[in-house]
C-alpha cells in the first residue's frame, strides 16, 4: 500500500522547480530586516504576519499588472550585495526544506542597481548566496542544487546586455536566460537580437509567454525566438477544442508544442491570482496533463502566492486527484527539461527522484 498523500508526506518527496522568482520568494521577516537595515520606509506593515498577508492579498487582484506591483517592495530591499546574498541563501534553504532537489531560480539583475551595484557584482552576490544556501541545506541533511536564470525585463531595452551576462556566467551555474514583465504590448520579438545571440552561443533560454496574453505570444516565443521552454504557457489551451462527448481536438500550434515536447512551466496558484484562470478546477493543467503535454509544476512567487512546491502538489491532489505517480511524472518532466547537462539530469533522476518516489509508491 502506497504512502498516504498528504502535505507532510509530499514534503518528503523529491521535487524539481523550474520557475521561481528570487524577488518573489523572500521570507516576510527578511523583508522587514532588510528594510530596517537599508532605511526602506515604504512597507505597508511592520510585523511579519501582517506583511505576509498583505503580499498575498495585494497579489490576489486578478491582474498581472497589479500582481507585479507587489515586487516594488521586495526589489526595494534587495539593493545591496549582502541583501542579495542573504535572500539567495535563504531561498536555497527554504526550497531544500520543502524537498526540492533541483531548482532554477530566476531574477532580473537590472532591477538591483539603484544603489550602484554593477551587473557583475549582482550576479556574484546571488551566486555566493546560492552556494552558501546549498552548504547550509547539506549541513541540515538536505541535498539541493540551484541553477540560475537571468531575466531581462521585456519593457526595457537591455535584453542583449543581460543575455551577454548570462553567457559570461554560464560556467558559474547561471544555466539560462529569460524575459519577464508584462506581456501585453511587449511581444517576445522585441528581443530578437538577444535570442539570436544566445542561439549562436549554444546557450539555453525560456520565455514568459501565454500567461496574460494569448496564442500570438506563444507562437512568437517558439517560432520567431526559438524558446526551449514556455514560462506559464496556460493560453495554449486556446488552441484546443473539447467536444461535449470529451473528444479533444488540438490546433496546429498546440499539436506542435506537444509533438516537440516543449516544456510548460505551469504555476497554478499564481495563475489564479493573475486572472489567467478563474478556479483551480478550471486550470488547463488538468487537460494538458491528460493529453500528455510536457507539463511541469512550479511556484512562480512563493511569497506573493503563499505557496511551496509541496502545497502546489497538495492542491493538485485535492482538485484533480493526482497522486505519487503523477507527482513523479511532473518531477521527471521538470528534470528532463532543466538546463543542466544531460549526465547531471540523468544522475538526479536516477539517484534522487526515482528512489524517492519508489519509497512513496510501495
């Protein structure tokens, strides 16, 4: 008889996270501490519990633009090397404590230059923090590896500069590149020079697409820009028709995404908050999983969504009835889709993920 599926047991299972924003995963107390140290005075509350509730409520607007406004406060307290290192170290610790064995955590270096840090200083501070967090996790008996994705903000004009930065640090565990920010009005093709450079350098990249904007964003990300993965990608469901009798018809783009095994970095709780879906039961992850798209499960922003990988899995269990077999499938999907080298991916699958789920399934 398999292990009961509950939150505590899910925490013990190995998990892989591909879509998590560094500035969306701070501990509330850390936000307060860093604000006090830096003199940042714009926080809406001065105690951790109230502040944590505020972030969730403010992000729970049904609008991606309103959701993104909450980051003014986290970014506002992350403007020094020490702050960046602390946040990165704590992120690694928190993810490891939740059973995550591999994570790709992303952030936009250009957002942390208000006090004069150079892009290189920012990347080095974050990488130092991740390595410290990995060491602390190991000391606590938890094994985790963190890869970094560097984001360019799609509404700005620095994507080629950030792409160069990602390539420069790819031997220091910066594993890829992304563009983030508001989709509407800022299509992926605005950043074609950056994507062309990355392809020439044999570098990896994912693109936020199909979250707040529809199929054109996904199509451009794949066919014009060459995205290896889709950040969110929930709107691919707009190219799928389900008849009354349950027969499913895939459009040309949806078929292409499924046939090519293009990974979807799905973030259920976040998608509810930004209005991408009205209820978890309506989330395309149910249909896309049934149709065997390359679905992965992610947190997006753990602070704003008050979530973890374990709570996301638990919510999917409650809503769709998923159990250990589905959780293992999501996890192997994510590890296969990571930007680590093939041998490293295979080692984590065979040495950590499969043995971990074998224990749950017996």
